[in-house]
C-alpha cells in the first residue's frame, strides 16, 4: 500500500510541475494529504507544499479554506487531519484515478504516462462517466479477445 501512495504522490507532483501555474483545486490538496497520511501517518504544510509545487503560504490558505468547508482539521504548526467528509472525498478521487489508470493501461499506454493523464483529468469527470467507464472496463476484462486487440505487438 505504501508503495502505491509513493507512486501516486510522485504522479501528483509531476502533474503540477508540468502544468502551467494555476490555482490548485481543493481536491488536489485532499488527495495529497490523504496519500501523505497513508504513507507517513501524518501530513505537514511543508510536505503538501513540496508535492503541490506551491509555496507554504499558499498551502496554509488552502488548508484554512478546507478547514472552513469541513474537509479537515487544521491548526497552525500542528498536523493536518482529514475529517470523515475529507476522507470520503479523497477516497472517491483515489477510486477515479484507479479507474482511469486501469483504462489507459488497457489501451496500452505506459504506466507513467497513464498515471499522469489520470491525474490530469480525474477531477473533471462526472461521477456518471466514471461509473460507465468502470462498467466498460469490466466488460473489456471479461472479453480476453477484445483485450488482446489492444496489446502492442
């Protein structure tokens, strides 16, 4: 499990490094915090700053906003703890990422690229789209002949 968290954290970091500077989304922060907690047992402002490629003051502002919206409990100079609401949203994002990653890999896209692409679009898809994509993946996996058609020669 910890290895997966490290891989996901690095893909999040890479997506933010390669993207044009923009206001990071609340979901991105929740995702990073959840992965850090899984990996290390806790998350700090400095850790989040490093993986989001933003300044510590920017992280502090977003943490305050997430706290106000009930996604986490944040006290300056103390650890960051997700609430149940924050944990639920972070888990939903993780599931979206996993579904997209699996789909891209079925298409024959190499893992690193698939991971970065999944990170880039996971926050923009409607839950109904993800549900249908999950059903489509299940269908593809139950039909080996179709899967074989996507394998690289």
